[in-house]
């Protein structure tokens, strides 16, 4: 089996980004950030060359990661058009992720499960919007993005509760939880609700780990026969 060189570079670049965030070296963190998700995608592709994976799941995963890269680049700037573009890119990425998980985790789910899930998701989105005091032109995109993010949580949670492969779904659910936490920290900082020491370091740490866990879990799903 060939060594996965992109995975090694992914780890190195991630550690450089985290070091930059931890030490307050924004130039270092920003310089390497755009390479994180492409290297993760390349790692998945190299792994796929040596293993038989479901082509549909693999394609959706790579698309999600590339839109994650676009979102990372947009969020390097605080300008509103790029911030909105970052939200849009991550929204599309979440749609790809949900497309991977939803078909399996929702299959033949009782209608009461849907009722409880939708009520819980809407409640979470409403609570976050009120907590962050989001209004004006940011309210519609933030509400839509929040719903898609909670749908990702719901999809992985359904798989964890309903399906047999608990280990894989636990990885995916943990990734979704960390992604949600990271995004909530970004929103809290953007709307000046919470500002804590090394907030950017916490955001990037949880975000990259979340993306890595979603990739690992998806690869495990794609390997099933």
C-alpha cells in the first residue's frame, strides 16, 4: 500500500494553522488555511486509489470538502459580501454532506421521528437567532444556514440511533457536533455575544477536527459492501 503523502501534508498544514492561531500570528494562520481542505480531499482521493469505495459517496464528500475550502477562503475577509459568500459555500457543503448521510439514516423512519426532529431543529435555529440577536439582511441566510447545519446533526444522530454500525455513526455525529460548535463560536464572535481568549484557535481546532471526522466516517460508509 502506498503512503498517503497528502495526509501527512494535511497534518503539517493544520498544525501550522493551529500554531498561528494560538500564538496570534494571523499571517501564518491565513497563509496556510486555504490549503487545509484541498489536502484533506487529496488524502481521501489517495486512499480511494487503494480501496474500493462507493463512487457516489466519494464524489459528494470531495464536493463538500471543496466548498469547505471556498468557505475558508471567503472567511479570511471580514467584508460582508465575502462573509455571505462563505456562508453560502458552507451551506452547499452541508447539502452534500446531508446527501451522503440522509438516505441511509432516514430510511423508513416513522413520521413521529420526523415531527420530533423538525421541531427540535426549528427550536435550535430560533434559539440561536434570538441569542445572537440576528436581524436585517443577515437573518434569512443565517436562518437557512442554521437549519441546514441542524439537519446535518439530525442526519448523523438518526444514523447513530437507528443503524447498526454505531462506531461509524458516532464518528460522523461527533464531527457534526464539532462543526456546529465551531460555527456557533464564529457567529458568537461576529455578533459580539461571546469573546474569549484564543477564540480563533478554538474555532479552527474544532472545525478541522470536524471536517476530518466527517471525512473518516464517510470513507468508512463508502467502504461498506
